[in-house]
């Protein structure tokens, strides 16, 4: 009888450990797209501290690409370190602030050495001009990185809160993983 009780106790302990590890303990860092202002995960991209990603959107007025480059910080925030665009217009900087560098290279304006930190970003997938893209991999050679169109994962006009957080195994397995 005592042996059955010990085996039962060990079984319960293993079961509890399994459920805790699957549902509670975070194990993988990811760039998470939360649907609007909710905790519902629409999609996620596995990413690590120090890695970079870019969000490219088509400017609604001059209809050219705007590239925003970010790096994942040690505290799981996002540091915007560069913005690239072709035309001045609404929402586009016309110069650099102190410590930043404003250059014109290869027909595009670059604002480099940005020091903008974000715990989260609100992003809308374009509705009228829906050509938003996500690139991850290498910062200096985006052509060697990986790219997906937002429309592969999100409806045009949808908006999201982007955060870098650790996912539990359960969220990882049930979620929509962004990949090429």
C-alpha cells in the first residue's frame, strides 16, 4: 500500500512538473504580434537578444518604401537604430538630432545612430496600400536576411502591438510561427 502511494505521488509530481514546464515556464524569446490591445497572439517570430529586424512599409503619400531598423536589447526591448526613406514628406525626418547622422546614400536618406528605445510598438498592416514587410537576420545585408509580407499572416488594416517576450512551450506550439 505504501509503495502504491509513493508511486502515485511520484506520478502526480511528474505530471505537475510537466504542466508547469509547458504552461508556465517561458523558454523561447520571440517578437510577438498581439492582436490590437489584447493578449491574443496573432503570430510570433523566434528571435534572440542582439538580433535585428526591419519593418518596411509603403508611405501612404509618396508611395515609396520606408525602412525602420531595430535591434533586440538585453532587457527585451527594441532599439530603433536607423530609418531609411526616399522622399521627404509627412512623418519623415528632414535632419538628424544631436548624436545622430543624416546621410544620403544610393538615392535614399538615412538617419543613423538613432537611440530610440521601445518596450512595445503599435503597428498597422496597410489597408489601402498593403505592402508591409518584416525582415530579420542581418542588419548590414538585408538581401541575405529573411523576409515575409504582412499579408501572409495578417489582414489588411489590422493592427498589432509588437513586444519581445519569452513564450511558454504551449504558446509556441499553438501559435502561428512566422517563417520564410
